[in-house]
C-alpha cells in the first residue's frame, strides 16, 4: 500500500464522526485497566521472571544464550519444523490431539 494512500486512510479515519467516541471509550477502558492493575505491576512481574531466568536453577537460558552467541547449530531440527520426522501417524499433523 503506497504511503499516500496510508496517509489518506488515516485522515479519513480521524475525520470519522465516531472516531472521537471510540477514542474516548478506549481511554476509559485504559484507565479502568490501569486502576485494576497498574502497568508497573506487569513490568515488575516480568522482571521477576527474567531474574529467575538469569539467576534461577534452570541453566537452559544460559545454554541457549551461549549457543546463540557462539553460533552452535542445533543438534536436530525441532519437530514443529520437521513434522515429517515425527513418529506420529502419517495422517495426523504435528500438534493434533490424539482422540480418546
């Protein structure tokens, strides 16, 4: 899509009579979400999880980081990419649940 048509589309959307109402409703939802759980809480949770990655007992992050930095190739292609290597039934795609 050319840039000019994007600019025209944006201008058309902004001049729409319902735009101001939709924007006000979005601001209200955002304020309600922020009152329920502030954005800083999400940031703090993410930092706690990151700290576990860096300093927790599971070394997989450090192994993955080392392999990435040193360009160590994977020992095998993940089955999500190479589904033909799966031992599943040939008529069932990878990730499909087994009927019970």
